[in-house]
C-alpha cells in the first residue's frame, strides 16, 4: 500500500549526525561525529540516589502531573538561572520539556505558519533547522564573524524580511564553537526590542565554560523579560537519558507552548524531574560540572595539539572557549562529505559541515567533538585523521 | 509586547479535563473527572527494583540512544503484542513514544495537511481531537451504536470524504466505555483495505478487561499488516510518570514518524525504557494487571449500584466491560457543563460530555471515572452526585 503523507514530511530528513552515528556505532571506528558527553563521567551514583529519594516520596511520585512539569524543579531552575542573571517572576515562566529539542519544536509549532521568517546564524544547530523547516518557516541566514551576527546585516534583514524570531546559540555555538561578544548580544537585543521580534536563545553548552574568569552574559539576562526565550538542558551537565530540558520566557508564550505540549505528550517524564530535583539538592552538581570542565578542556587541548600540527596543510580552526566542538575549515578544494567515506575507511568519523548551513554550505568544513573520546582515542583518531588529510590535502 | 502566533494555535485549547483537574486538586472535592489510575496500586517496589537493574547495567544506560527507543523493550513489546494476535515482523515496526499521546501527535504530524479528512467515533478521546484540530485536519464523525461504527454511515462517509485515516478506540472506548463487536471491527477493516485508508487503533485500556472469557480481537490482529497502526501504553498497567507508550505498524509509516520524533525530542526517556524492560522481565506484570482488574471491577460494580438507584431519575448508562469509565446520559433538559459548578459546590466533580464530541455535542452527557477513587470515596462522591441529581432531575 502507498501512503499519502502530509506536505511537511518533505522537510523532514533524518539528521545526518544521527545517521552517521548509527553506522559508526556498529563498527570499530573512532567517532568525533556525535555531540555526546562522555558516559564514563556520568554521575551514576548521584543519580541512583536521586531516584531513591524520588521513590521515597511514595507512590504519588508515579502519577500523572500537570503539563508544565514538576513544580519544585521549576522553582529550582528559577534559582539556577538567577545565578546567570536571568530573572523570571515565577514558575509560570518555566516549562519542562523532553530535552531542549522539544522546547525548540514546541516554540516553532506555536509560532510559525508557512512562510513566516526566522533569522539564524549560518552555520547553526542542524536539528533546529530541521524543526523550522518541518513547520515550513522561511529561514534566512544572517552573516556573522567570530564575535556574533554582523549588526548591519542583521538590521538589514530585520527590515527586509520582518522575521518573527531570531534563533541564536550565542555561547559555545553548535557547530562553530563560538562565543558572542557582549556588544553583539546587546545589539541583537536592542534591534529585537525595537522591531518587536522574539529572540530564541538556545544555551545547551553554557555551563561547560573553560575560562572561569570570563563572563558570557546570556541575552535573556539583558532583556526586560519580554523578548527572549531561553532554553537549556540537563543532557550535557547531568545525563542525556533523562531527556530533561527547560524553557523560560514570557508567560504569554509559554502558556501557549504548554497547550501545544499537552497535545504533544501530556507531560514529560516526571519521575526524572523529581530525581533531577534531588540531584541538584543533594549532590554537588556544580562540583561535578567543574570536573567535566577540567576533563573536557584537557581533551580539547589535546585535540588542539594535533590540529596545530595540521596548520601546514591549511587546516583552520578557532580554539573553543567551552562547549563540545572544534569547527574546522579545510582548503576549498576539499568536500568533507565526500571525504567522510575515506575517513571511515581509515577508522575515524566526523560530521561534515554542510548540513549545518541554511544555504550556500561551505563544503570544506567539518565538526569534531572532543568530549566523548578518551585521550588515547583522541590521539589515535587524530592520527588517523592526519593520515587522511596528508593524503588529500596539499601543503600550503 | 503582543506576540504573533501561528494559525494552528487557534485550534489549541487547554484540555477541559486537565483544567478541571487543576481546580479540583486544590480543593476538597471528590473527583470522578480525571482518567487517572489509582496510585495506591502502583507497583512501586517492582519499579524501584527495575530501576536498580537498569542502573546495574552501568553508565552507558544513561547515554543518548536511537530515536526509536531502547531495542530490547521494543523486542519485548513484539512478544506481548503477539499474545493479542498482533504480528509485526521486527522492531523496525515498533516506535517508543512519550505516552501514546505522542504516538497520536506524531502520526497526525506526518499525515495531515490542512483540510485532510479523518473519520472518528463521536464522542471520542478529546485529546486526540485536539491533536487532529491542531494540524488543521477536517474531522468527520461517523454514527455509532453500542457495537461500533455503523457500516452504512462509515461506507457513505468513506466514499464522500475520501479520508486519509479512521481513528478508533474499539476496546473500552474513552469516553463511552464501549466494546466493538468482531463484525464491526472486520467491516471497518474491510472498508479500509478496499479504500486504501489507514486505521489508527488506540488501545490504552485493552488490558483492563473484566470478563476473562470474552475475546476482543484488536483490529491490528485482523489486518494484513498494511492498514492498521496500533498504539498502547504502560500508563494504565504500570505507571503514568514514566510516560512510555508505543506504536506498531507498517515500517513505511513508522520510519517517517521516527524522523518527526527526531525533530520533536530526539528520543524519549531511555532510562525508563530500560526499567520497564526489567519490570516486564522480572516482575509479574500480568499478575499485577489481574489485581488491578479485580480492584477496578469491584469499584465499577459499586458505582453501578449507585447508578442503578438513579434510573428512576432518567439516568442512563451501560455497564462497562473494562477500562476506566462510565458514560452517563441524563434527561435532555440538563446541561452537564452548567451543572458542574453546582456539583463541585456539593463536593464532587465529573467531566461534562460535550468536549468529547466532534460536533453536535450531547450537552446532557458526562463521564465518570471509577478507577481513581477508593470504595469509600466512590460511596461518598456518588451520594453527593445523587443529591445534585435529585435537585436538578425530575423523576421519570
């Protein structure tokens, strides 16, 4: 039987990252492809105890709850966001979601009719692009440099396209590993306020910050409370399997998103909400994050050493200040999508950069993850990648 | 700031059931309104042990997994469905979802463009109606009697409206508590096969069957494998908080739904998948379900006694053969939505029947849940409801 699907299905593609992961996970390949945290560092004892505490509160902990999620965890997230300067008035301005992915999806669902415009960085988080495409929004990329979106281009495109929203990952962006300057954050906010445009600030990596002396103020912390939706997740700081993210913003928008969530899944896994509440209360999550930072930074530095030795082959990169990724640019003659097959044959995988672009993809780019592999695997994988580069890149 | 939402937001309404629950839960009201299982019966020890087993498998249990969900649980669900006669060829035909609500939502997302037609019973599960409306599908109700949809009306509407899908809850339907006859199941399937229409069979309550001697064959078990999507959940048999449902059907459709799920939330809570796997393997879930049936049936019988004594006031109902609900019809002069306020003042709540209708709601209907209240509360609540009826209904 042939099935007739909705039009929006045309825009749904399986994520390149996840498809590659499927293949790579089956073989003996060292993968820098995924966006995975290192499971060896998962605080499994803390989480086990957190679940014990949740169970100790009795059978009611296993009943249906309200769509917005477990209230004490939302209360606690208000506190944690406050430490970053983000002030929300009450838990009615926090919605718990199944990972921050669902926050992006619910936002798009309540916001975009076909053809509505959203501005994004380019490249940007590809699963966000997939969501916006699936609701048939029109995605317009804004030009950026290493400090963030270029104000002139942003202003021009706000005027020309009248977007409903600007989607940004300003702190340790995925894939580019970039940090926006304070000036660029302020400029974006100022334009958004002037033009009545909503900013969607996606901050999954903000806590993985290598240099403690620097301050990267969330755009949500600069706002008057009306223009920024801020989303983050426990997937990178605690564990991914609990699929717990959240979104904070004006109640007018969250109320509608909550109605959409009710249709989507009634509510997220509330036993996990309770466990995460106990984890934050009884386990030193901030100390754990500091450990993660130490380990991840040393892995980044190790990968950096390998990349430095590749500069002679024209390999370009910026040293990340946090997050999980190196963004690499090779000679323009190289197509990293084509090169991937060869790399996998040599026993190493990465993500080609092209799918992260809204349009005009730079085919000579790739993303390397430094958090999931041990130092040994980083050395081994980078040696394999070096071999591939030596064969396919000419010295500059 | 005024925000501009998508058109589909107009179709999103907060569920009447959940809004009532919010109010009722704050007060001292006995509620027959929700669709809640009794938390006193939750197998908390079994679930606690199941989580221990999941944790015992180590830190990898907390990592990201594939969108389709934890493979061994999908394998196990193949077995459990086989016992009902539903044969699927592999785990590629099973997708784990955040409750069966998400299965309905993902299906609608990949299936309906604005104006595409879906046939449903009338009344039917209101949160399914909300989903279909939110994707701007055109919902056409089919006439039913106590044995299921009327074949003539079904055939007429299939011809006239060329639906993409028929949505049914054939076993202990919500809200009507009805069981379709085998003949009506076969007739629906035969028409769907002839007209190349997909049947979406929603079966959250099928396991809560009071009379063990009767057989209610799922429509999916009668099919050639191409025309029926079958969804169910652990929310009524194990616990709701783990938000684990599943959908089984042709891989061609599930593959697309899985891509939609990837955009929606990457994957559902996989620690819970693992725990539910261990629960099914190491805990006597079927024995537990038998206990539930015994308790729920005795509560149904108790509520039945009260309803029998109300027949003189023109109160009509059918004794449910399973599930969680009585569906009540009062004299046509009564509007149960208006009466609810009075009932709550008397200390008892129900769900008015109107929101369960696609159109032409019978304002004199209501749904009563008999699973969530203890026998004492059922007696107390039904006495209060009787008082309300005695004031507002005239003897017949």
